[in-house]
C-alpha cells in the first residue's frame, strides 16, 4: 500500500447501556398514554353515537310533526265535495260490511238448522240403540247365567260369542254417538249464542249507521242553509258597500251637475245684464216715455181737481154760459192706454 493512504475500519455502533434502561423505563409510560387515548376515543365515540341517536329521535319527531301538519294543511285545502265523496264511500263501505255480516249470520243460521237436524238425528239413533241395549241386557244375562250357546234376540238366533260381539259393537257405537251428541249439542249452543250476539251487534251497527246517515244529511242540510245565509249576508254587505260607494259617486255627480247648472245660469244672468246697446237704448227710451206720460198724467189729474173746486165755488150760470170755452181752456187729457210710442222706428203701444 502507498504511504499516504489511510486505512479506515468501519466498526459497528454500540449503544451504551443507559439507552436500554431508558427504553425499558419509557415503555410503561407509552402504554399508559395509549390506554388513555383509547379511553378518550371510546368516550368520544359513545357520546357521538348517543348524540346521533338523540338527534335522530328529534329529527324523527320533527319529521312526523311536519308530515302531520302537511297532511292537515292538505286536508284543509281539499274541497268539500271530495270530503263528501269520501264520507259517502265510508258509509257505503260500512253498509257493505253490515251486508256481509248479515250474510254470515244467515249462513250461521243455516248451519244451526243443519246442526240441529244432525243432533236430532243422532239423539234419535242413540235413543233407539239405547232401547235395544236395554232389551239385550236380560237376554245376555240369562244366556251367561244359563251357560247357553245360542241366544234368541229380535226374532233371530245368534251364537253367544257373536251376540256378545254385536253387543260390544253397539255399546262402542252408542258411546261414540253419545259423545258426538254432547259435542254437537254444546257447539250448537255456542253457535246459537254467537248468532244471537251477532244479530245484536248487527242491529247496533244498523242503528249506528242510520243515525250517522241522518246526522250526515242533517249536517249537509245545515251546511247548505249556512252557505245560502252566508251568500245572502255577503250580498247584503256588498250591496251596502256598493250603495255607499254609489251614493258617494252620485253625490259627486249631482254636485258636479249642480255646479254646472249654477254656472250656466250665472252666465245667462250675466249675459242678460250685459245685453246689446239696441236693447238697452230701447228699454231706456220706453222707460223714459212711460215716465213722461205718468208725470203728465199726474199733473193733469191735479189740474182737473183744482178746476172742479173753483167751478163749485162760482155760479152755475157762468159755467153754463161758457161751456165751450171751459172745454177749450181745459188742458187736453191724454189717455195713456191709447198712446203709441215710436222708439227708433219701432211703434210700441202703451
């Protein structure tokens, strides 16, 4: 090897002994921390699950309440005709159920009749067999006591062993049919009781249905009357409101018409006051001539009265001598009724 080269040996790292002690001391602490962490996680998960369950219950309650409220709103929004049809359907359903139950009751009554006939038949058979066994007892007892080999019974002769077998068969049949009679009799009694209770229940259902139908008819009649009354009240209220509005509208129209009439009349009055110059001059001329004649008439009347007074104080001769002179000297009397006045070329008689 060259002199300048340096040889390096790689030696494995060796941890001191203290490190192993540290790890051995820290491992229990790590286990405790993991346990605490697991406990905390479990508690959190438990609380979370409980909270989710509580929220789900509350959400379910809110959902049910919301559904019920929505259903009520939907039912309230449904028209009355649909509710009436629903009620009619329910009444028909109840009536059909009563009919079906009545059919079942009729079938049960037929079963009662059939079962009664069967019980009666069995009872007759058991009774006749019982009489036969009653008659067979002394015959069999005498044959056994007398050690007889043959037995004469019912106009027939039977060997003793065969007769005994016949008697055994009759006894077994009698016992079996007797139990059948007892069972069917008990069943018949229960069936009769059930049918009676069924008829009573059907009668109650019929009465309830009739009462419901009558109540429905009465309520519908009352509803119709209430609707008619409501429509009448609405008509009255609307008519009252309209009459008030019409009165106010007519009042305004009448006031407007009155103002228009007053305006036209005032305009006409002003136009009459402001008439043309010809009419004003002719009216003034007529008034002037009329005043003139009236003045002259008054003076004439005064002068005539004075002359009469003087003539009364003088002699009658002087009056008789100069009648013509008096008449000539007297002023001419103007008859106002015969005067014709000409105003601007238009004659006017006064």
